[in-house]
C-alpha cells in the first residue's frame, strides 16, 4: 500500500524515489516505517505564527526523526567512522590539531543527544528549541571529520615530497576551519541546552 502513495508523491514533486528505497528498503520484511516523528515536527512548524524556512524543517527532521526516532543508531554509525580515524591518527602529533577536537565532540555528542532527548520527553517544545543548534553541531561533526581526512591526505602527500601547492592549500583550509569555525560548537551546545522557555515566554515582547 506504500508504493502508490510514493508514486503520487513523485508525480507531484517531480522527485522520484531511488532504487535503494523501492528495491531495497521496501523489500525488507519487518522494517517499521514510522512517520510519527516527522509528522510531529512538521505540525510543530505549521503551528508557528511565522512560516518556517528550510533549515528549520531540516533541523526538526534531523533531530526528531533521524536521531531520536531511531535511538541514535544513525549517529552511532557515523561515530564509528570518527573512531576509526582517531585510532589511525591519535598518536600522530601533526594531526593532533584536527583529531583532538573531533574526538572530543564525538564523545560529547552522545551525552548531548541523550540529554536533549530526555528533555524532549518532558517537554516536546525543548526539541524544537534545540533543533537548529543541534543541526549546526551535527554539521560541524561531519565537516570536522571531512576536514580532518583532507588534512590527513595532504600531510601524507607533503611528507612524501609532493610539492603541489594544492595539498598545502587544503592543509591551510583545514587549519582555518578548526581554528575559526569549529569552536562555535561549544556555544551551540550551550544554547541548545537552554530549553524553550525563553522562546515560548514572549507574549509581552511580541504584543
């Protein structure tokens, strides 16, 4: 009964469903396709007085469905990639400026996610209030991993005698990112933990 609805969605949006979904996921017997979390997120967006933009919807979907909706299974998969990189380069002094920050954030994300999840069970508004900040922290975890991998390749090429300025440029870009952008994760986690009260208690301010 799912396929006709998917075909209708594809017809209306112009975006077809890929083979990994139609031939893979839909054929996995026993797979639970729970639309509850994303529907809850979209209803929360709809309830807002002003229209929500794309990042807000994406943030609610990320936290409500892709993270909390499967008990963090997706996050754990990515955590294994980070763990493998840390294991490979953890004792490499030249990589420490990249490895140490993502290793720390990787450890913090589990506690951070669990904390937001528990708060959301007590007050669903707290998930909505934290979602954009959470999306940005998760984004930095992904970009941090990719920039660290980029630095890893660049350092190996430079050590092997490759004088192509391309690799030095990649290394300098990674250093800029970790020095100037990645540290904002500390502030974002703090604001995500602030809850929803200051957002919801605005009757007088918006009167």
